[in-house]
């Protein structure tokens, strides 16, 4: 996995998780859903990069 893509994935996962928790804490379902979406996007990016690495080796 390239370092920049790995960093992007981790950043998306972390920001998404934080946004999701803030949304839940303040009772805003819309913010929580956006955070969950961002977290899932980071998870998918990480999975894509792991798949690419597996094909390289």
C-alpha cells in the first residue's frame, strides 16, 4: 500500500469516527450518518490498497 493512500485511508477513518461520535453526542443523526459514511469510505480505501498489495506480491 502506498504511504500516501494509506495515510488518506487512516485519516478518513479517524475523521469519520470522530464526526460520527460528535453527531451521536449532540443528538444530530445527520452528522452521525455523515461521519459513518466517511469512516466507511476510509475502510473501503484501505481494503482497495490491501488488495492491490496482495496482487503485487
